[in-house]
């Protein structure tokens, strides 16, 4: 892949895929779902390090999603919805 200008395309793809995998976990399991079985599959297929990284990043994204939705509700409840 010397033509693309990307020194390590596999590593670049893995970084991009991880970001989208975190988004997918939030989309599929937030707010009431349990992603534990999914994390177990990741651990079995890609190892403990990959699973731990995914869990940590998903926790952070989960917290951000909670805060985002709280802010959205606060704006709707107070009548501050912009047109």
C-alpha cells in the first residue's frame, strides 16, 4: 500500500474500526441492554487486551451518551427547543 501514503494501513484500519465498534455497542445496547456477552465474544476472538480497551472506551462513550441525553431532556422540558 505504498501508493496510498499510509505507512501501516492495517493499523490505521484497526484504529478506525475500533471507533465505529464503540459507536455500534452504544447503538445496540444503550440504555437498557447488556453488552457483556458481546465483550465476552471479543475477548474470545481477539484477546483480553482488545476486550479491555473496548470496555474502557465504551464506558466513556456510555457516560457521554447519558450526559447528552440529559442535556437534550433539559432543553425539551424547559421549552428551550430551538426552531
